[in-house]
C-alpha cells in the first residue's frame, strides 16, 4: 500500500509503492532485485534536505536510516569507511571520539553522508572542495543488485562519475573518507555595510581559511563569518562578542530552525562579485518584500563529472524564501542573472534548467551519461524529474 513521503521543506511529496529501510548491504541489494522483478523504479532517501524532486518516486523508496555508523576506521592512515545513511552530525561526533575530523563541512550537518556527497554539498573556503573531494572510495549497489567498488585506482571512470551522481548510478552503500586530525576553529561573526564588505571582499577571502557572508536586504548589511584553525582551547582564549572556539564539527555547521526553499548557483570566482551585485540590485528593485538573506561562499575546483565546481575556482550564491511563501517568480527572476554569469545549479536546490542547457555547462556531461547508461541501461534509478533533467527518452517505468 502506498505511503506518503515529504522532504524537509515540504516542497517535494510523493507516494511510493513501497518505503523500505534495509539494515545491511545485502538487504539493500535484495530490495533492488525485488524492485526489478516487480517492474518498479528505485530512489533513495537520506534526510530529505534536497529541495528538488530527486527522491520522488511511485516505485520503491529506499531509506538508508537503518544503515548507519562507521564500518571501519584507520586513525594512522586517517581514513574511515562509513555507511551511507550516517548523518554528518553523528559522523562528526564519532570521528571526534577517534581524534579525527572531516576537513570541511557544509552549512548544516543534518544530511545523510551519501546524499550530501552525491548532490555536491559544500562549505566555504577557496582551498576547500565540496564534500565529494574528501571521498577515497565508494561502494555502489548497481541495478543488477551487485556491489561495485570504485576509487581513483579501481573503476576510475565510475568513481569520477559516482562522487556527484544524484543516485543515478546505483545506491551508494558505503563511503571511504580521507580525514584529518581533529582540530579547533576560531569563529568570528560581525556586520558590515554591504558596499564595505564588497570593497574588502578579496582581502577577507584571502586572509581567512573560511569566509562567507549573508546579505540582509532589509538593512543592506552583510553578516560576515570567518573560521580559522587555532591551537587554543576555549578556556585559554579571550573570547570577544561574536566569537567562539571549538572543535570543527561543532563550529562549522549552523542550526536552521525555520523551513525555507533555496536556489543556489555556482559561478566562476572572478564573476562572483559582479553576479552578487546584480542579484542585490534586482532584489532591491523588484523583490523588496523578500527579507531572507543571500549567502556568498567560495569553493575550490574539482574533477567530479557533475560537480558544479568542476574545473574552475568557484563562488556560490544562494537565495532563500520562507517555505510558507511563494518563491517561483522570485527564483526565476534571479536565476536569469545566475545564468548570465555562467552559473551551474546546485543539484539539490531549486532550478529550472534541463538537459540542453546543462550539457553546455558541464564539460563531462556526455561521459557521465555514458557511465550511467552502462551501469543502469534500463533506468532502474530514474524518476520522471531526472529523466527530464538528463534528457533520457527511454520509456517511463513505474
């Protein structure tokens, strides 16, 4: 009997024929084989923090909430293999207990590991890539129910495609991460007039390991935040207002208690300031009723085929609107600015691009499609939305 599923913001809802929660990798594979036998498509749910219909299906929805935890850890080599359903928050605590950490995290840490990696989730800092750049190896449950190991040395083409793959190549069951020794960060938060922030932006980015700002339209101010490593413990430092010191897993993530919808585009770093100025001007001119902030972050280039930062230094700019208010016209208007600046959309956040536009934005689009076709020729891991976005014309299945 179908059940109801919704993402975090309520923007995506579906009624899968089956919602299953396998407890081990063999059970994940069995669910894939069972779906094939019944002619059903398969999608995977983490914690539902994507705003796009990546998860939506009327077939089998596989929740990985029951497949979580660290499978193995090698502190000397600074590596750990982690089950895909592990949330970033839980993982941070478990790694900290072993004296280890991920080198960077995104804005929040409530997502499941595989989902955060597979959508290109990222933090900020010009020398830090998105979370997929911390991946050393992946295990994929493929459309046949077999388990495929991939890494830079083993199935390297699959590996480069699978790191940011939206679940299109199979179900990521485990991830081997490159880690660093646990470290503390010193956070500083302060406000500047928007123009002053923009005038100082290059220096602020260059002088801090991590820097970002939120522009608040109502008062035209930028809330700036910097994070830098420190050897000091909180009790040993003179902490001023707007500052704190703590372990990275506690300092990097923010708490988002209000639900919202979001659009984010990744633009070439050199165009970031001009793009932001255009967004700021358009919002002040046409969307004065929007009070939610605009976020500005930096991101290092990488080589994952579908990464929005593929091959270029990147700035990401995010716009938001309350989940209780319409967002479509506002987002579409600002999206035109992002596109005019060569932007690539965040896969987990709202956008209106389809295969024809995306093909020209991603140099490795055709190579990703070739890997997808090889691993899933029957489209077992597709849904209607992904079929449209990727321009896949095979007959739709349930």
